[in-house]
C-alpha cells in the first residue's frame, strides 16, 4: 500500500527536510507553502496524512483543517498540527487533529511520529 503525506508549511526548509526524510522511507510526499496551495494539493493528491502548520501566511491551520475535513478524502485523512508554540485549546480545534508536533523537532522523531500514524 502506497503511503502519502502532504506537508503544508510556509518554512521551505521544513518542507524540504521532512520531504527528503519521508521519501527515504518509501513515503510519497508533496508540499505546499500556503493554506490555499495546501487545500488544492490535498484535493489532487488525497494523502493519508497531512502535516499542517498552525500559522500560515494566508489561512489559520484550523481553517485549512476544517476545509479538508469537509471533503470525502479529508474525512479519512489524519491531520497533524505543527506549531512553534504550544497550541491552546482555543487555538486548536482538537477534533480536527489526530496529533500535534511542536517545532523545532528532531527529524528522526518526526519520521517516527509520521510512520506510527501511517500504520
């Protein structure tokens, strides 16, 4: 079974490093730098898991997550929130997310985390 991950983060280094690490584990990866690009890419790619930055230049992570969850593919996909700060209950609609990763993270920890969710 092919595993697919979409990274939505405005930090190009995070997108690049995580993409390379996941591809090295046989995971198909795509990345987007804005919420709108992420939604468009999600609809084309239909990933199993989305790594979603909580603060994007155009949309809040919750908005993007809600839009994804409204689609048929989004109902099945897992969404992991990524944030450089602790996300409060008010900031994150916890019902939208399968988990949370705090930045900065060790790349090896991120890969393990993603692989655990893709099982």
